C-alpha cells in the first residue's frame, strides 16, 4: 500500500480536471447522527465526485453491517462508479474525517495503489468557497482488477486467537463510555463493554476540526491508553468504520497496523461465545 494519506484542498482544486484523478464522496453517518450520506451527496458534492455507498457496497449475505463484499462484486460496483485501481483516488466525507478512512482502507484492501483522503473533507472545502454542485456525475469508463489483501482483514477467529496468544493488541475506537460498558450500544441487541484485554483509543481523541491531530499527539494518545506502538495492532470499533480512523492515524505516525477487525463490536457484542469485560 503506497498511497499518500492526504492531499490538501488546494491540491485537489488544482487537479479537479486531471484525467487520472477520481473523486469519491464517502459520506456515511451513524444512525444517531440523523444524517444521510446519499441525500447530502445528491444535494451537493465536489464536481465530478461519485458516491461510494458503504452499506450498498457490502456483503448482502451477512447479517452484520457493511461487511466487505467479495472481490467480484466489488469490481462490479467499481465499474459502475467509474473507479479504476490505476487512478489516483481522492476520498472525502461530509464530517471532515469519519467515513473516508474506511473507504480508503476498503479500496486498498482490494488492491488500489494510490488512494488519498481530502484533508478536512467537505467542511474545509466548502469553508474555502471552492466548487460545489448538485449536478449528476457521469462515471468514467473504468476497470478495477481486485487483488484482495486478506492479511489486512481480521476475522472473529483471528481476534479470538490474538486475545489468547497476545500476538497483537486489539485497539477499540469506540467512545470511552461504550468501551467501559457505561453506555448502551447504538445498535439494538448488542452487549455493552469490550473484549477482555483490549485497549481503548476513542477516535474522537485523535481528531480536531475534522482532521487528524499531529503524529506526536497520536502517539501520545495510544501510549496513554497502554498501547505499545512497536508491537502489532488490530483496530476495532462498532462496525468497522471508525477503526479505520485509528489505522490511518497509526499510518501517519509511521506505525502501520497489522489488520482491521471488519465484524467489530457488531459481531463480538452479539455472540454468546465471545467474552465481554466492563470497566476501564
């Protein structure tokens, strides 16, 4: 994965018309946020952007939310959207930095070589009065040839084994009150708490004004949570979205993760065969 994590709003403004640049609106929100990514995209987006629907581009045979699809289905969706694995893909979201890291990670897992996130996302772009439109985008003709990187995706079995052997650290991106079990989960039917032996770095603790904090602040947040940044890390969260924010943060701090747990708490918290701990 050789992608540059971020491009600036000025960089994108200078390259809006580049043939090899594809802009992707990755906006997605938690149910409690009462926002809809597709509705917002249709109301307005960066000119030329296509909409990557995290819920639609997923494994529909799974009862879990927005699990990765298989490679063939992913390739079909990318062809529909005009996304090539050879293009420079620029991903942004409506929150500044929330769901874009998940889409970047997904594209990389399937083999995209050059995927960047727009620093500051739509809020920064719009605050600078840059081009914005509600005109429909006609996707380019494109082929995405997937090469799935299974090692980057942690399964339930992987996480269970990891917790037993200590071969990697599980770091949970959920807010602290949910990690402790003091707050109920936004998805019904899930237990409250965390995986025994896991660590908690709430994604909100490493973001300021819709952008990642400095590498030093990121390292400090992980160290304060007890995470050894020189040892392997598997990130997790509620449903596999904010876990990608932690992965991105570690990448910018030159500490790339081992894998991301796609099933996340939506899977772990729903199963009777998965132990749950409470407290700090």
